[in-house]
């Protein structure tokens, strides 16, 4: 279980995350929603070691992650993809994925050999297949479509064998059809890899359909958490974030 307790992070005078406590049970699927600037990406950065909290704790299966390096947090099993895909533009999809899986497993297993072992290549193919990138293995990453770059960013997290996967707006910048295809893939890989998956998403139709549990951030605070029905009908959430259309939709 990933446990976040009493987390705080400020930037100058801005309280980006303020006293946030959320548990993510092993194997759960949670959506994080909230208006722009609510602190969602900051929350992910605090879990994945991109930022250090001012106060509070983040622990995974009872071990604290606070103060550990990015590499240590990845090795502990926390993976993430970014709001703006972070890829290696000059490498092909295959080179990127194989480079990532090889570097990770060699470090984790303390191996010093130059070439990837067959099981590393197998994992690369397995992840490419899961994300629909098999046909694109030979393509230079910079030449991929926006959607495929987002898929590659997720694939780069997945080859590191995460137990917890944080996806920051996996459907950002996509048209409606592409969004649904992306989220179906995400849902499939959650089931197949038995991940604890947490995703940030602005499209409420997707959130309400896919996520059994939703946490709502607003001005850095946890405004509410619950099932889609609980969130859709929560007066504070409607006022701060949803407006009236979803209230009507729920009736
Ligand atoms: N590195 C930083 N330095 C200074 N301020 C920051 C930094 N990162 C985030 N902030 C501020 O913290 C607040 C929360 O930002 P954050 O990016 O976490 O929001 P968000 O919920 O992810 O928003 P969006 O939906 O637009 O992606 C904002 O006011 C933002 O300007
Ligand atoms: Mg963000």
C-alpha cells in the first residue's frame, strides 16, 4: 500500500499541497482530479521524488520514500509518466525502451555487461505490445505522433517494472476517440500488470467511467474522495470544480 500522510509543499507563498492524506491500497485504481493549479502534478512529484515535501510522509509497503533519490524510488517500485511526455527524441522506440530496461535491470541486479539479456529484450517487446507500439519500434521518437509519444512515455515507465504507476494526464492533447483508446489501454495494463494505478485526468466522462475511486484536489487541499457517484453528487465538488452539468447528468 502507498500511504501519503499530512503532506505539505509550498513554492514561495503558494501552498501547492496542503495537509493531504490519501491511502492507495495495493492493486487499486484511483483518479486525481481538480482545477488547473490544484497541486495534482506537484502531488505526483512529491511521491516520485522529483520534489521533497516540506512536511508529511510518503511510504510504500511500510518503507518511507521521503529523502530517497529518484533511482531509489524507481527501484522501490514507483513509476511515472509525465504531463508533457519525456522521451529521447533522437532514439528509436526500440532503442529507448531497451536502453531503459537494460539500465534499470543491470543496476537493480548489479550486472556489468554491455548487452541486454534475452529477458530484457522480451520485456521490451511485451511492453511495446501492451501499449500498441510494436509497429513503431523502428521509428525515431521525435517522429511519433503526439499520442504515440504519450504511449512511449508510459512504456518507458513500465519497462522499469513498477508496482505503482503514476500517470499525469495520459490523455492530454488528444481528440475524443484517441482519448478513449488511450484510457482503454491504461485500464488493460492496470489489470494485466496488477498495478496500483493513479492517474490525473481532466475529462470527467473518462474519470467517472474508469475510476472506482476519485480524489479531488483544490487549492492544494484534498476536497473530497469517494466513488464516482459520491463525487458527482458532492456539493463541495460541484461548487468548486464540476459546475452544474454533472449534477444534472447524475440525476
Ligand atoms: N516548481 C515550481 N515552482 C513554483 N511554483 C510551482 C512549481 N510547481 C508548481 N507550482 C505552483 O504550484 C501550484 C500547483 O501546480 P501544479 O502544477 O501541481 O498544478 P496542477 O493541478 O498539476 O495543474 P494543471 O491541471 O494545470 O496541470 C500552482 O500554483 C503552480 O504555479
Ligand atoms: Mg499538472
